C-alpha cells in the first residue's frame, strides 16, 4: 500500500525554512513573530500528520483497519517500537513533542513558542527520518 508523504514532506520543508529565517530575524522585528508563528503551525501539523501516517504504516499488523484506527497517539508510537519501525528513544522524543504541545496548548504565547522552538532541530530530523522510512517501505513493497 502506497502512503503519500508529499504534503508531510512539504510541511517539513516549510518548517525548516521558517526555522532558518527565524534564527536570522531580530526578536524585536515583526518578521520574528511571523516566522515563529509559522514554526508553531507547522510543528502542530507535522505532529498530527506523523501519527496519522504511522497509523497507516501499522495497519497491516492489525486484524482490521478499525482496530488500528482506535489507537491513540501514544499507542501508535509504542506499536511502532514493537514493530521495530522506530527506536524506543525516538518514540520517547515523539511523546515528548506531544506532551510539550499538550502541556502548553492553553498558552499560545511566547512561553509556548519558545519551548517549542528549542525542540525544532531534533523534531525536524525525526520527522524527516519518519518520512524516509515510509518512502523506503513503499519502495521495498514494490520490489
């Protein structure tokens, strides 16, 4: 089964670009606020899409698609560890990303943004690795 990662990869590229521009912007400048907002938006989109894509990857291991669809975010990543799709360390980071979002979701101000920005370099690397795994899996199943 082919899983399309085009939108996911575009979101990652957008996040990388926004993060790079943020690092060069002056915090007092309006550009800084725009880039920070773009980073937060893309972080949230990628986080949700990661769970959805990984759920699709896991479906063959369940007796029905409905069973896989019942998995919560944390369960999706834990199942991925059980299937050797990701490492336990990677799983913990994804859960940390999600916890950061959940713990600070009520505060979309500077504190939330600054905490999230600290996670971005590793988050981008993890999202890229997940996209590559999904693409590789598709290439392997076509052979």
